[in-house]
C-alpha cells in the first residue's frame, strides 16, 4: 500500500513538472507561423529589411515610406505573436500619411533568436529598430513614434524612457509590468489554474531565458517620457491585463498624456473597434504629438502642457460614469 502511494505521488510530481516545463517552454518559444485568423498578404507591399539587436540577434523588419510623412510609426507586437497582427493597421496608417515599420521581436516570426524574453531584451530589439529608422534614407527626418500592443506596449514605453528619439507612444492594453500581467492573465493565457502552477511556470521561464522576466516594469520609468506624448488605450473586459494598469500608468506619466478606455471590449481594442475609427484616433494622436514636439523645439517657444481629454474620476456621458475618458463608438472588428 505504501509503495502504491509513493508511486502515485511520484507520478503526480512528474506530471506536474512536465506541465510546468512544457508551459514555460511554449511561452518563451512562440509559434513562428502564427497568423491572425483574418490574415491576408499586406496590400502595403513593404520592403523587407534586416538589422541586429544590441546582442547581435538578427531581426526581420518591413518598411514602407510615405512620400510626405507626418511621422514614421514603428508598430510593435505583443507576446506570442508577430508583425502580422499589426499589418492592417500599418496599411491604414500609411494611407493617413505615415511611413511605417513593422518588426518581429527575437524568436518571433522571421527573426532569429532561440527564446523570447517576455519584454526584457525586446527593449533592445525596439531600440535597434529606432536606429534603423533614423538611418533609413527613405524615411528622411520624419519624427519617430510607436504603436504597440499588449506587452509590446510595455516594451515601447520602456524604450521611449531610454530613447528621446521616440516622440510619442500609443499603447493598446499594455500591462504596467509582467508581474501584473501574470497575476491577472495567467489562467486565461496558459489554460492552467493559478495555484499551484503560476510560481513554478514563471520560475521555469526565468531559468530557460536566463532573465528575471517577472521584474520587467515601467511603473517608475514611464514618468521619464514626458514631455513627449503618451496615449494608453484599454478595454474594461480585458481578461489578460487589468484596466487598473492603464490608470496606474496614466497617473505615473507626465503630460501630455491621454487615456482611451472602452467599457465593452476585451484585450487589444484594435480587434474590436471599427478599423477606420481606430486608425483615425491613432493618426490624430500622433499628428498632434509630433506637431507639439516641433513647436516645443522652436527657439523661444514655451512648452504648453496638454491636459488629458477628461480629468481622472470625472464621469462623462460617453462612458456613463464608468470611465474618466471619452469612449469611441464601437463597431465590427477589423
């Protein structure tokens, strides 16, 4: 009887360890062939480029200059996906007079690299993309801005805190930290119960990547982006990242800052807001941001601090008192 009990405990422990290691392995080894369900080849027809991150990892990118650009937008994907998730948005921004660049982070899509580091080294990947845009003759001297999804938004904010060349950042459902995202979305993302798997999976992921991934955060560094503009978009029904993260980052960010909250949508607004409504909102934000940055750089100009659309905590008719910001009209997904 004792032998059977020990055997059962041993098999249970082995199964637990197998589940933990496999889950961690899948998280840091994204499916390179991942595509959105509605994906089609880009009507944008961008040129493919290659560049290297700080540690030498070769990265894949796609660029499409505009003849008369307002700015150059770097589009930044989130965890476990690749540049194709942003392809339609890149096309619509190009139609609205923006040069665009898409990239695959390390270990994603067509880029090299053995493991994703869940944002830690990806900051260097994005910084390398900024360098490429700065030295790409087709882009000229257009200001550089970033549109970023989910954990890619955290990466973009971290990079902007380090790189003043990034003149504005628009994030869509970004977590303030990976720890916060894990606390909220572990079960929805992995399909496993938080207890007893959460700590073990994170520990295994950190052993595989060699990085302290759970410590990746912009809670303190986001304030260093000001006076460059930040817009934080989020949905109240997001199962992966809590909307309180958007409020926290908005509170920590300097001016100018904006908060776009939607009460009836989930993770990443772009998938649930009418594509042209979304593109218009992003294009308007970037246009105002780079115009303000240009004005501020003129000799003798005093920088005017922009106010958020609505003060935090002030109910509006558009949000029926549930949010502190104006809500755009929702429509069919892109």
